[in-house]
C-alpha cells in the first residue's frame, strides 16, 4: 500500500480516470455497433439516424480528449461510406 500523500492521490486519480475511460470506450463501441447493425439490416433510415448520433457523439469524445481527431475522422468517414452504400 502507498505511504506518500502524492501516491495515494495518484491512485485515486487513476481509479477515477479508469472508470471514465471505461464508460467512454463502451459508449464508443455501442455507438459504432448501432450504425453497423442498421447497415447490415439494410435499413437506410435507421442507419442514417444512427450515423447522425454517432457523428455527434464521436466528435464530442474528441473534445473530451478520449480519442484523437484523426481517429474520429477515420471512424466517421468509414461509417459514412457504409451508410451510403445501402441501396435506397
């Protein structure tokens, strides 16, 4: 067990950060999965709606510092390609 105050504080900070990152990681996967499921079901309306939500949430995660801007751009671009491939 830690004995220094700074180490004890670091343990608390790490626990808080780990919990926050776990939430964002799960949220990120579920957002992407919602779009992919809608695309696989060939449901254009649902895919577009899920993509709108995904786009907004992914860029919000960038502003929170969870993912980098390039990663977000790549994910959004690939999701957009998937949605656009659905026959109307």
